[in-house]
């Protein structure tokens, strides 16, 4: 799967290659918890039978969560390798979802063709203003834009914190260390981006990992798998294995924050 992987420039000219992490994404990257989709349904933010577009869909985890709840879903991403995983997952789970290569800023979808546009754990990779404009174009009147995030919390002394320190030793230019999973800039983007009834919520859940799973999860980190060479990733992974063996020998329980914000078109 990784043999044909090609690095692609994002809107800021950063070279990223998520295709190299496709296998680890499929096996080790936790998707949004089930109770998150329950909350979305209870709020009326997702509804059975609605047409949804999932931006930056990756391996399709969020798109398939929507499809599981009866939405008609299209997922787009710039990485064909990740879309291949998404299509296979949809087939294995007998879920109706289509996956296409595309960018959030220029989706290629028809005007007013979706009731919901969603972006799960990816908004920072987009040109926010352009993605907002595109979302308004393809949403129906009263349609909803949903931006959501599911991030581990690198609290002091925890395995996540110590792992980020290790990433920075291998990739000193990494800029996303220390995130706390709350994104007021996404709320502000909706406020100024032509959306009404802007709301948000967050909560924390613990996610269990064994050592192999945490190592796989961290190889998908944007400061590791899609940024470092294969040899650099191997050196990082070996150092992480040593850290886990010496300082965190037991199974891991890693707190993650869910954060979601949403608004509707006028």
C-alpha cells in the first residue's frame, strides 16, 4: 500500500505524506468514541437519511461512523492510500459510503448538495477561510458545518507528555506539541465565516492502549510518520519502545479530549 505513496503539498506548501502511515492509521489510530455520535444525534446535529460530506476523511473512521447511523456519506481526502483503506472498511462493514480524492477548499461537489459538512481531526490542515467558503457553497440552506477533534492530552508526566518530548528530540521543528484539545480558533472561524447558531462542547474519555498500539498510534502522529523519513521513524519507534518498557511497563490508559463546534448556514 505504501509503495505508491507520494508527498503532497497542503495549502501552506508543507509536504505531507499520510499515505506512508495508512497501515498504522487503520490498525492503531482510535476513532471518535461511540458516545460522541450519540451526543451528536441527541443534539440533532446528525440525522438519519441526511446527505453528508466528510472533509479530510483519511481512513474513513468518522465518515463510517456517520454511515453507521444512517447518513448518506461521501468522504474526500488528498491521500489515495488512506481512501483505499476507507473503501475496504466500508465494504467489510457493509456500509454505504463513497470515497473520492478531493480537497476541502475545492471539493468538486455540486452547489447546495449536502445537509452536513464535517471535518474530524483535520481542520488545521486546511485553508480555513477557503474551506468555510466552500462549505457554505455546497451546504443546503440551513445546512450544518461540524468541526470536531479527538486528541490525546499530554498532561505532565504522562506517557503522552513523555512521548511528545521524545518526538521533539527527533523532530525539533514539530509545532503541535502540548495541545489540550480545545480549539477556540475553530469557533471563531464559524463566527466570522457566515454561520449562525454556533455552539460547541467538549469532554474527556480514557482510551486503552498496549505498547504496540501506542507505538502504532504515535507513528501516525503528524510529527512522526508523515514528516520523518522511514529510517528516522524506525529510530523514533525504537526509542519509544525503550521508554515504554522502562517507564510505563503496564498497559496504558490515555486521556483524550473530544471537542466539537458547529454552526448552520443562514
